C-alpha cells in the first residue's frame, strides 16, 4: 500500500472501499464479508480492490488512517501553542471524531477495538518519534481519549462533549 502514490483519484477509490466495508459491517460480521461483496458495494472490480489491498483488515486500517490524516489536517489550523491535553484540544478531538461515531461504534461492536488502538499508537509513534521522553505520555493520552470516546458514545452521550473534555483535561498530565 505504501508503494501506491496517493492521488485524489485513488484516495476516492480507497475511501469508497472503506465505506463499503463499513456499510457491510452494519449487517454482517466482518469475517463473513467477502471481497466480492466489498467490490460490488464500492462499485469497483475485484482486480481494483486487490490493486490497493491484500486484506479486508488492511483496507479498514487505511480507511482509519485517512480519518486520522483528516484530523491532523484540521488540527494544523488550530493555535500552535495548544497542547494535546489542553481542554480546547480535547474538545476538538472529541467533536471531530464524533463525526465518525458510526464507524467507531461498528468497529467496536465487531471486536476491532485493537485496530483503532493500533492506529492511534502508530500515529503517536510518528508524531513523537524524536521525543522518546514523551512517547509514553502520548500513549497514555491517546488510549485514554479513545477509551473515553468509545464509552461516551456507547452510553449514549450522557453528558456533553464539553463536560467530557473538562474532566479529561482536569486529570491529564500536561505535555506538549
């Protein structure tokens, strides 16, 4: 996958594949979904699917990576002095990922929580690879935020995103 140059056109195709898998997972278990079903739902050929991916899991990981890239793109527009564990950044993250709540909840229901955790950890390693002293705090933050977000969604958002962000920021260690 890393060898394929990411253009707008192939990003569109890859996102269609990811969205097709998500739609299919609404009705059946992930392990029962076939490449033929995915290709048909995405409006592509099986050959096109295999041009991009060698597994369904790889396609889901790529779809999640694209969501994270979109998050990072939006995050770059935010104040530079803001830190990950500041209230405003936590609120931004919760509200951003809430747009994809359906995807995250399907992943969780399908037993694919580890795929989400791995993606978040991979992101943290890339972000903090030059800061070995900060990586474990970054893992702490990312894991706590992911777990809190998933359970906030699962319980029907009993409190506001603002209240969740305040609770997290009040107990979170301060780090860049």
